[in-house]
């Protein structure tokens, strides 16, 4: 795809020390979105903007919400029909209890060839690799045609405000492809799971824990819902099977709140509770059917619990309203994505992976949604997800990334972008 001598010039411009230093700088910034603690993505975004400006890139900072900026880095040395995004995000999830970490969550400590810290894997390490790849293409004066965009977005770990704002401003209108820089252990991912997030709200009647019969407990409703979700998961697995790249569908209860608001107390039976559910879908599933099943579950659980209360009250000789209510709210929905392997961006990443790693590329799927989900579903942009880092490590205690893999990934990013935007990128090239 790219003449061997010229791609070598690009690869030599990838500076490993600069990459490690930049990753360390970003990891040491606490960019958890936590209004109570006063932390957000601002400092990390501004650090990226300063770095990119120093490199001579065109840089724009756009606030998507207070304290939540996107940084858009643009490099277009020569006009051309193609426009490629390299995308990474600045936010990280909470480290949780820092005393459970063996090392400072925001220390970016290096032990041997491993860097530890929140975001080292997901995805500040890959963000740094992406930035260094952009710089390598610019410094090497690679004769690319078209536009190369570094989209450094906020809120990927939440509601994905960053990518939605990016799209709303028209930033994606002329984009022809995107490489999503996420921890995938070097695997080339052309498909992603879909997601449906649900809140079940249950209302009964509050009572003293010693006198539960004077109220109506919501706990049996929670139990029925949780059991029902497990049954839906088994049914989906039986009907749809295991996707070759995405694995099994899942219906996962993640948060149980009882009471739904306020402080819990052992001797108080709450009158309201809620259950949050994270459903992950595969290509064989219909989201319309999944939503219908989740709503039917609420109707069935409500009827079964109220009937159980009526039967129990008859046995005890009681009369009380059996009026437990279960409401369903769909919070967010993201479709499965699928990019054809014949897309030029996939071919470019495949070629770059072979060239840099010396190995046969392995294809896989992303278990979660990414910012690429919106680029694909809202703008029909072909996306491919690849990056350094063990895929099981994101959001865990003692998060880490292998530095040698990170350096290799920066070279893959650079070679992929160069191959996609090279003037004769449709030819085999000397390096193929």
C-alpha cells in the first residue's frame, strides 16, 4: 500500500520515549467525571490541546457541556477525497477504593515494561499512541492526500456526549472512515455489541421492618425481575447462539437500589426501589424484540408478585391492597455495528498490522459500545477498532498496559493512517 522506504520514514518518526512520557502525563491527570469531587476531562483535554498546538497542528477545543471539552486536531497537507478519524477519549472510570490498588491509580508507575494506572489501558495509553502516530505522519512529511483528524472526545464512559456533539456540529459530515483507538490487544475488530440500558422502578408501601404486613415490600419484585432477566439471557443464547466475534448476548442486572433514593436503614422496609440493567446484544438479535421482552417481564413480574401477596394475605386472614407497580424506562440504546472487511480502512489496518507485528492479523469483536457506535449508526462511517491492552483489564483495579505493545500500536496507527490516505493507496505497494 505504501512504498517501503516511505513507510519506514513514518515509522522512524514514532518516538517511544515521547509516547511513554505523554501516556504518563495523561494518566496522572484525574479525568473521572465526578461533579461532587470536582473532577472532569478539562485538564486532560487542555493537555492534549497544548501538545498538539506545540506540534503545529490545527487545534480546536469545543465544550460539549460545562467542563467537558472535545479537542479536534486536524492535519490536511494536500487536498484529497478521503478523511480519516483517529479517535480516543479523555475520560476514565473511577478507580473505586484506592486502598485496593497496589499502586497509585493516577501515578503512571512503570515496573519493567508495564505501566500501571487508571486509563493506562482504557484508553489514555492508546490516546497517547494515537497522538504520537499523528505527529509521526506530520514530522515525516508523508505525502498523504485528504484530511487526518484526531478526535479526542469526552464522556465515552458515560452517555457519549462527546461524539454526539462532534456529530451535531457537522464534524463527521465528510469523514470517510474512522479508527477507534481502544484496548483490543492488537485484534482487528470490525463489529461491536449493541447495548440497551434499562431502569425498572418499583413502588410498594414503606413500613417498619418489624411490621412488614403494614406495608408492601418491593423486594419480591426485584427478585422476580432478576430471575426473569436470567431466563431472558438463557432464551437469547438458545435462540441466537454464540456470535463468532461477539460471543453471547447478556442481560445483566448491575445496580439494585432499595430505597430508590435516600439512606437505607435496616429496620425500614422501603416503599420504592429500582433495578438498573445493562443488556448487550449480538447481530442476530432484534432490539425491538428485546425491548418488548423487557417490558413483558415487568408486566409479568408485577402480576405474579401481586398474586402472591393476595394468596399470602388470604392464608393469614388479612386484607390489604396488592398494588405493587413496576415501571420500565429505556435509558439509552446503541445498535450492533458491522464493517465489511473489504472496506479500505479495514484493509489498511490489516496491512499495517501484518507489516508492524509480522503476524497474521486476528479478527474479533468489541464486547462493549464505543464512540464509533455513533459514527457508524448515525453517519454510516466505516469503523474499525484496534489498540493496545488486555481486553479484560479495563475498569479493573491495578489497570495496566504493556509498553512494548503500546509502542507497536502507535506504529500500527501511523501505518494504517498513512496507508489509507496514501495517494495510490489502492495499489499493492512494495510493503504489501
